[in-house]
C-alpha cells in the first residue's frame, strides 16, 4: 500500500516529510489540492498535523470518495479533521504546555493496546508531550491511546465508512519539524515504521 | 495600505492586524505577483507555504529590489529568495543554549526586556531553537546561547530591500504574559512599512 502524504509547504511539513530521518517512509508527497488527482483507491493518505483546515475542507469530497472505495486516511492532530472527515466528534481543550514542571507530574496518557502493531516499541514517555483535545469515537472503533480520564486521543475507525480512518489529536509532525519536544521524535521513530508495516 | 499581512492559517488574526490602517490581509492562496508589486511591506508567519512562495520568487525579489521589506517568521527551508540558507537547529539544546543576548538595538525590541520574550511561563524554546544562517552582510539582532546563534537578523540586501528573519514561533505571539502581542504587531507592521531599522 502506498503511503501518500500531503504537505502544505510549511517548514515543519518539509522538515518532517522530506528530511532524511523519515523521507523513506513516504512513497509520495503531494499538495492537499492534488488529492483528487493523485490518490488511488489502494493508497493510504497521510495528513500531517497542523495542516490548515481551510486547505483540507475543499478536499473533503475527494477524501470521502477515497474512503468509500475502501481507502485509508491517517489524520494527525491540530488540522481540524472533524471538519473534513466523516464521523468525527472532537472536543478541543486549552493546551497546558507546563504540566511537566510540577514534581512527579504525569500527563496520564495511556497506551490502550500495547500489542497493536502501531504501538510496537512505544512507551508512555514516547506518547506524552501535551494534549490538544480528545475524540468521542463511534461505537465499534478501536482506541489505541487514551488520556487519564479514558478519553480517546488516537483511534481507528473501520465502521463509519467502507474504508479506514486513523485519527489522533497528537501533533508530532509539527513539533519534530520544529525541533521542539524530543518525545515527538521518539514517537515518530516508532510510529512511522510501524505504520508502514501495518499498512502492508 | 502598503503592507500585506499574509494569512496562512485557520485561526483568526489578532484584531490589531486587520484594523491597522496600513495593512491589507491577504490569504496566501490568493497572493499574486501583482499584490507584491503594489505594496512595500510583507509579513509572513510560521504557517507560510514555502512551496507556493517559491513560485512567486521573481515577484518577491522584484518587491525587495524596489526597496520592499519582508518580515519572516519561521525556518527557511525553500530558496524563496537568493542569499538565504536552510534553517540550522541547535542540536539537543539545554536551557543555557536558549538564553538570549541582544546583539543590536533593533527598534522592534525597544523597551522590551529579554526576560519578557525569552521564556513562556518559565519554559524556554518557544522563541527559537536555531537560526536561519546569516546571509552575507546581515546584522545579527538576537543571539541564543554562548555561541550567540543569530535567531534574529536583519539584512539590507545588496540589490535593495530588507529582510528581517525571526527563526522561531511567530514573534507577535510571544510575550503573552506581558500582553506584548499588539505592541509587537504594530512594530512589525511599522518596520515592514519602512519604519526605523538599524543603520545600513
């Protein structure tokens, strides 16, 4: 399965998607406006974090067609994915960038299923940096990451469409590409190769 | 209105910006060579689509050649104009590597203490984590760490015009504890519109 990433030309998309560390994970990098022209039904579309929603919303019909044909979409955080993907209910929350300053602090992120191929090699500290919000997944979805209150931070939806949607509120592409928050690099070091293997 | 403030994201702009008498807010997707030909100042943020800007390189250089000023926030990763080089991060920065030194008295920072910008509620790194390497003849304005990594610089191009590079999070979004946003926005607009700068 080809892994096709969209890039909005931001410095963090360029750095993460094209930089030597992860470039080999992606088969092709396209602009959001090319989704309808370049995506094939068997492809996996990877929309990196902090893709401006106003560039993704016009692509919603093309993305919906892709899912209707059984395609896969990976939607990373802070891209307003609830505005261009079906079946998403997202609740934003103010980001606490300073939680870790307290002695003994624990953001409380939990890996729900350590045996899932996408979570291979990931430890709690690799999925912990800060939170932007949570999802209320449709019934039948598989949740892989939860916050301390059990709310979904990353889940897989194979019930809302004939295709497959993986959505998260985490934003590792932005922070790795910004050279900020080493946990995000640790996360991508595992998650992207896991994703390639999982997609087959 | 002689300054374009480029809108590249979904979040609403601070009210100072669209109401400023010198500012025309332009969505990046609608920016044309004609727009650049009609103004003397340009402000772009960290969500800049550098691929789209690369296509406008001739117009951007002509804008600068006429004496235009470009305030750039973020990491240069595309050769949008001649003379700039790709962002260089500070590897594994410690707190001391992010301490700031004022290297030149730029009017944008007049009366603003380093401590007001250096950290965000005690956490360093939001300001910047490296530099866009100095073009030949550029004047460093702010340095990071013992090595005085030039996170801010201003460049009077040999061919004309000036570029201010702030290689970090959007400058006007910093100093929130002291509500510096409106002040910084006004000063950035004034500078982009031809206001006081360092001596050439």
